[in-house]
């Protein structure tokens, strides 16, 4: 089956086939998104300079916060919609769509207002120096202007995927990527707009894809579509969406906090170039994480739907397939990071000192990377079946329980190297937690599947 006309196929088709049908579009979309972030960084590094890379790295916590509020609603809405569709509750699915639009609009406007009012103090707190602040301000100010579009773009695309149109969700992302890849070099090099050109290219690209998403939900042939009477906030739906979305929200919010601490520690021990090195390393690591994220997004509607339909064996089978693929992906990142680190970081800059710092950091960061895929799948599994507490705990364990303390302890003894080693150390301990937590629940789900 090359096109899913309704989500009913989730209940009956072969699990392996379904996983690839849903995952491949998501993976392509995630890879494309990651690639245009990488390409943006390359354009900025090569066209504006090494300090612009550092300035861009300062904006990561801001973008993570925006993603946190977007995922609070978007990811929660997508997960709840899959379960409701599995239970054949189509009216609730349409109400989820209306509530998601309203909630994203409210949070998007509030985030924009507060971000613009306190922009400079926030960026300084995030680790900006006198040299990198102008770059960070120029980039972030433009993105904040269109933040509501960004929230709605990501939120609606998740619902398109969960309501049975994974390929259409992929095409929307590819449209955004294509527009961005055309406009970014034009604005940065052709019009000499510097780092602001990259920001405008990103915003225009997302707005273009958003128009296509609106067309989908206004189309009468779409499985779930806009209806006037669904644009009313319902207390029970808002609670359900937020209770599930709180896991990815906390993950992104904590990621923002961690990046703030990382930037400040790197600025203290290594200066602006070390902050820029993290910006490069983060882009490389995120590429592989995004592939796994695409895989787990493909798993989510399969697990959620079959759990809602009480077909637990199918849900567990989808989980096992996804774990195997995810570990293979993150292991590939580990091998590349250890074997050809210099070649990977040299794509972003010609600055010899920045290359040397980035190379060392990448090799250390990737030491426990193969296990990251397993952690991500376990967290998404709990999220997909509505187990918010487990998903939240897994989301917090790596960053707050392990990485944050390591960032205050290890740099004291090892300086910049201590910052880099904090990441694989926390990955190791977080993997142990994921194994124990899932193991405690596996027998229960296995019993239900009989």
C-alpha cells in the first residue's frame, strides 16, 4: 500500500510494512530539516564567519524553548489523536484539531511578545558575549516575528501524519526545506544580508509549508478536517493534550537549560570558539537524532492506534522493530564521529582553531552515542500509549538527573574536556534507567498481548 487513505490500516496491515510506510516519510522529513539546519550553519560559517557560528549556537536554547511549547501541544495532540482514531472516536479527533490550532496560537503569541521584550537580557544569560550578541540578536529577532507560524506549522504537520497522511506530512517538510535551501544562499551571499538572511529564509520557508497544511485541513476529502464548531477549547481535551505533551515539553525545556549551562561553561573555560564548536557538534549529532526521531514518529501512530484498539502484541512488535533500527542509526553516527571527525567539522568552517576544538569535542561526545537511539524509542513508546509519567521521567533522567550535575562537576577537574565528557557519561547512566524502567513494564504488556 503506497497511500494510506485512512488510519484503519494501522490495525490490520503487516507491522514491518506499516513501520516503514509511516517512518520513511517522517525520516525523510527529519533528515531534510536537519540538512537545511546544517546547510544554514555552513552558509553562515563560510559566508559570515566563525563568530557568527558562535552567535548561532547562542540561539539554540531559544529555539529549544520555542520547540518545547510547540511540542507541548503538537506532540500531545498527535498522540491523543492516534488513540482516539484507534477507538473510532472521529468527533474527538476533529475537536483535537481545533483545540490544537487555538492553543498553538495562544502560546505562539505569548512567546513572541515575551521574547522580543526581553531579547537582549535573555541572550546574555544564554551565554552571548559582546562579540556574539549582535549575531544572536539579529537571527533570533526575525524568527520571533513569525513564531506563531512556526508553532502552527509543526503542530499541524504532526496531526496530518497521525491522521493517516504520512507522505503528505513529508512533502510539507520538503517544501519548507526546498524553499529554505533556495533562499538562504540568495539572502546571505546574493543580497549580503548576513545571518539575518538565514533567519528570513527559515521563516518564509515555514510559512510556505503552513499554507499547504491549511489547504489539507480545509479540503473536504481529508480524513480529519476543519469544522467551525471544533474551534472551542474543551477542558478535557486540553488536559489530555497537555498531559501527554508535557513529556516532550520538558525534554525540550530541559534541553534549553542544558544548552544554556553548556554555553556558559564553554565560554568560561574555552571562550567564544568553544561555544561555536558546540554549535557545530550539535548540528552533527542532531542529524542522527533527527533520523531516529523520524523513526519514532512513524512508530507513534502504530503503537498508539493498536494500544487504543487493545492489540498489545502489535504495539510491542512495532516497538522492537523500531529499537533495532534506531540503534543501527546512532551506531552509524558513532562510527563516523570517531573515524572521520575532522572531515565532518571542516564542512562548517575554515578556521583551523575552531576545527581542532570541534574535532576533539565530537569524538568525546559520540562515545556512548549508540545507546541514544534506544533511549529515544523507549520514551516515545511510553508517550504513544499515554503513559505520561514514565515518558516524563525518561525525558528528564538524562538531562536533569545526570547531565546537569556532570556539567558542574567534570569541568571543575577537566575544563573544556570535562564539558565534553559530561555528555557520554550521562548517556550511559540514562540508558541503564531506560532498560530498568521498560523492563518493569514489559512483562505486563507481554501478558496483555497473549
